[in-house]
C-alpha cells in the first residue's frame, strides 16, 4: 500500500482542497454585518507553504462557499487558484487542467462530502478527513487521522512531501529568510547588532545606530517590542525612577522608551534604504500582533520568554523564522520549548542561540562549549550565540566553535543612561568584531592538508629531504 501511495504522490503537481469541513471546522460564524465567516486551522497554512517550498506543489481551492474570511486566507497564503460559489466542481477542474496543462494523475484532491466524489474520480491521489462521510472514506486513497479543520490538510500535505522522491533536504540545513539570505552551516556567520532599547526612545539615536551597524558591515539590527502594561509587574508601576526625562513612575518610563507605529514605520523604511535586515524580540502576544504590520525577516524569543508557550505559539502562527535564546534555562526547559515547536510544526524554521543571561557576563560563565552541545543535540537546527560579555574575543571564539550567527548589544556610548549600555559594544568595537569574525571564517579553510606556494621558499631553504614533486617547482617571486 505504501508503494502505491508513494507512486501516486510522486506525480502530484497540484493539490486541490474543498473548504468547509476540510480547511475549516464546518461551523457557521457571522461578523458584525452578518457576513458568514470561517474558522481556519493555522497549521494548514504552513502546509500550503511547505508544499510549495519543498515539493514545488501549488494549492487550489474549489468550494461552494464565498466567505470573506476564506478570501483573506487565500490572499495571505498566496493561493491564486481560488474558485468560489462553485456548482460544478468537475467543470472547474477540467478548465484548470486545460489551462495549467496538467493531467488528472498530476492532481491530488482532499474532500469530505458526496459532492466531491465526481471530482475525486478525475484525479490521481485522493484523501479525506477522519470525520468525512463513510462513502467518501471508502473511496479515497488515504484517510487522515485528523478531523476536518483540525489539521487534515496539513497531514495530507506532509504525506505528499514525504513521498516525493525528488525532495532532498539541504545538506547544510540552512534557513532562507524572506529576503533570500541564508543562515546555517556552510554560510557566513549572520552578525546581529542588538540595538534593543539602547535608542532611549529617540529616532535620531536609532538612525545613528543603524548607520554605524551598516558601516561595520553587520547583517542585521534588532530591537525589542513590549506592551508595558503586560510586561511590567503591577507592583512596579508606581515605583519612582530618575530618568533622562525627569523623575517619573517606572510604568511611564517604560512607555517612554517604547516605539509605536510611526517610529517602526520609519525604522522599516530607513533599514530598507541603507540595506540592512531588521527584526525584534517580542515580549508579549499583542507585540507580535503589532509587528505583523511589518515584513521583518524573523522573530527573536528572549531567554526570559523561553517558557511562555502562549507567546511562542503566537509567533509560530506567523510562519516567520524564530530565533530562540536559551539564557537562564535548563536543558529540560530547552527540550520542552523545542518539543512544543515541533508538535506545532515539524521542521519549523528555527534558530537556537546559546546564551547566559548576566549583564555583563563573566568569562567563566559564558560556557561556549554549549554551542557544540546544542549542535549535537539538535542536528539540522542552526545554532548561534547571543553574548552579553564585555570584550570581543569570546564572541569571535564562539564563531570559531561553530556559531552560525552571533548577537551582541550595540550602543553609541557605553556611558549613556540605560540598563543595557554597559554590556554593549560601541561602533569601533562592532567594526573590529565583524572584521575578526570574517578573518576567522577565512582562516578556517577547508580542512584539506596542502603545501601552499608561500611555503616553497622556506621548504627549499630549511628542509633536508625535499619530495620529488617539489624539487623542480619554481618559486614565486
């Protein structure tokens, strides 16, 4: 049976799905104006993306529905073949086959009701959710374990991906960002200048920091986004603080340092203008909702949030790569976080950063050998380093020990007012850090022993017995 399914899946170039009861829970919901809405499973969206990315298979929807939420969902997932209010599904399929120059054997279909039977007879690979009508389940090639709207589309998509013979995972296990940049084994180290809250609430300072990061040839700048009312403990709200803006309550100070839509729109435009990636650490769910207004390259999960499964799930729902930091964490907590992510979506685009959450961190607590420990424990996941130490040598050492990305806090002046400046790198230091990392990468070589042309002179002057292959080799002047 497995070989039959594999043979059918190997030919598939298009997966067509019904909507109600397959992509949705089959319930009826209404908006404020009485329009009919639908409840979708977020994992199915990742299934659409993975089908296209890993197997080159597009998705189409043929449905008798016309819900506004379905239209929005298709737009977000870039499903071009969306056929609404369809009365004659076979006729729509015949038109698609002709226009797309496909045969029925190259099409898969997943449905759940009797109006899907005729179209199922026209295609090469069929499936249904576990709660489909008995007559449908008896007819299809594969019955999903999941009920409709609970991930049955994703289950069928993963089955097709697994059976496609041409699917070959990249040997370097790198992750491609939405701008085409790759991070992972075999790629140049991705260097992140963590601006965080070192902008002190000033766009002028922010632009100077971005300019300095560009001058140093860093790959990205990173910020932090919080909702103060959620992230600041209630008993700390009215604690008075001396700040650059005068004496004020702690909650007001935190509000003062948070950027809003106008500031982040400026940051987005400015980073695009100067040609540097940018993204943020989000500390709460509303902050993720806010940041989804921008097309950032990834999300960062701060070490403090490693056990915040609600926040992790909200980030995963965006489908953007996730960089997860592991300071102040046990291996059990790291395992639990990664197991949660894997349960949500196997092979989710994930980075893991070794870190120690002390500001600044003493060298004896950096524990850089954890980089290799994480590499061994989580093969295929790019492992990096988020450092909070003073000095540069240990971060360069992290790259030499295998970090595929590094992150350091960055400031214009370590003496500036603020909690993170003292453990940050200044502009000249960032330039040296990038330069030294690139030198280490160049010096690493390919691991193949060879005699370089520059060694021939010393060889002929100093060696007693010279191999025949080098005796007549001319010296380079």
